[in-house]
């Protein structure tokens, strides 16, 4: 009988919600990623009237974009625009 070999866990093995929450927290705690000063007043789409209410929305959006680009290499601005709107 063959021995069980544990395989590596990748982004596809983790649910999107869990990965985005964990990576957003990592981005928030790292000093390599700074929140722009305009992040509290910017809208996320042309169709939106107000800025997002959550304090961590910028980190969550960045984590979500990072996951999308990782899972689909070659994704450009046009593909992200279709997914996130505006």
C-alpha cells in the first residue's frame, strides 16, 4: 500500500471568503501596503453614489483582485472592470 503523501495547499483549495479575509488582514498588518489618503472618499464604480462604508474595504478589494489575478493569469484591467463594475 502506498504511503499517504500530503500535498501542498494552494489558493484553489481554500474558499474564496476565507482567503480574502486572511490576505486582507495580512495586507493591513504589513508595512509594504499603504492605504491612500483618498480611499475614504472614492467611489468604487460610476453607478455608485457613496464611498464604501467598511474601514477595510480597500484591503479586501486588493486581496480579491490579487486572488483573481493569481487564479487567472493574464487577467487585465478590462476583465477586472467587468467583474467589479464601472
